[in-house]
C-alpha cells in the first residue's frame, strides 16, 4: 500500500482526479490511500488569507508561511509521512527514476501544492525534497501532484492489471522510448502488423522491440539518445 497526503487549496481537484481509472480501482481495493487537506483549514481562524503581497514589490501573491507550517506539522504528527515534497518549478525534474525511487517501498508521501507566485522562502526547510514535473509554469501544483500520484502508484504491485506492464513502457529503461505496439486487426487500411510479431519467436521479437526503441529514441528524443551514449 502507498499513501499520499496532499495539501492544497483545491482538495476537490485531487479527489476528482483520483476517482477514475486505475487510481480509482486502487483506491477501492485499498492498495492506495489519498487524503486531500484544505490549506485554508490551517489559518487558525485568522482573518488573514493564505497569501499576501511580496516584500520588495512585484506582481502576484506569495503563500504565507504560517498555514503551511501548521498544515505540514499537523499532518506529520497525525500520519507520519515518510517524505514530504514541495511541488515547485524550481524543484528537481521528476522523471521515471524519481517515481521508481518513491515507489520502491510501501511509502507514505506528503505533497504540498504551491500556488500564485510561489511560497514564502522560509517554508522550504519543512520539506525533504522539491520536485518539478516540467520546465513550465502551471497555475498550481495540483496537476503536478496528480502526475506524481499516478506515476508512482502504477509502480506499486497490484495497482496495474499486469505486473509486467510498468517494465515494458517508455522510460522503464530511463533513456529509451517504448517500441511500437500493434493489436487486431492484422491489416488495417493497407497497413499490416510487422511479421516478426506474429512469428512466435520471442527472442527475435525482443531483439526487434529493442532495436525499434533505440531507433525511435534517436529520432524523437535525441537528447535521451545522447545521454544514453554518454552514460554507456
């Protein structure tokens, strides 16, 4: 089982995203637990909002430290998450390797969803790490949190229908895209399935798929191909 505690201004966003498909089934079976916590519940009844204008001027608003500390400390005391993560564009890029690391044990994770112009710098010591889901800016960390929840959860045994599924996809080898996939019919509008896939020769099929993965990676993601070459 893996547990996620998500601190957010929009719990309904997290709850709606987690109710469908693979995640929804994992929740129903008890393999996955997701608790969404409303940050506004941690203002202590103060009339102050969860954000304020930045010192030094500038556009936008900055998330205040008081409710963030109150939320993280309360959830840590109640549920003892093993790692706390701040979602921020300034974080370490979240790749398949990070997902594998976080899913390597039956972990409990706390995810904090930033908003506005970001968080007060003084909250950073609260978190074990900072992650970014891409080199772009979202309106909030909720999409990033769901990305991490989905990516990590599907690596947990029992979440996917087949235990082999996560090992045969893009980035299961960190620097390779997945090989082409085919299903019935064998011919569609003049396009046929490569004969090797119907040959029954599993060793040859594995070699073909590996070669296709390498060719596709070189053509579509030369950055990954170059990194793979340097690593080797």
